[in-house]
């Protein structure tokens, strides 16, 4: 074996030796990265997310309540078909929107 091959074998062995205990400690950790306390009963606290209903005007219709990622395409559709076509062309590789899904009849 050449010197480089011996170094590679030693390095890979060291990685395996040190990766085992680290992976076991990571698997035993809680989802937030902290280990469980010894007196933990297993109960977890779950916080509810705040609804966006308060952010929407009372005058808004149900048609105005769409997912956040569609905000730009919906705004372009309100401006007209040409603005919608340009928006869809600019963001085609990101969102893959189709003109017929948002265009006015």
C-alpha cells in the first residue's frame, strides 16, 4: 500500500469510530436538540400557530384567501392577462404556474 492509501484507511477508520457514539447521542436527543430530563413524563407542549384571519380585512371575500406563495400570481392576474403572462414567464422555474389556471375568461 502506498502512503496515501494508508492515510485514507486510517482516516476512514477514525470517522467510523467517532461517528458511532455521535449518531447514538443524536438519535437519543429530543427533536429540538436537547436530551430528555430524567424526571420527564413524556408530556410535550405544543404551541398553536396564530391564524392569519386577523390579518385579512373583514371585507375580504373567500376568493382573496389563498396560500401565501400564490400572492404574486393572484396580484398579476388582477392587473390583467399581460401582467399575468409576464409574471408566469419570470417565475416559471420556481412555481411552474400555468396561465390557464389563473387567467380571466
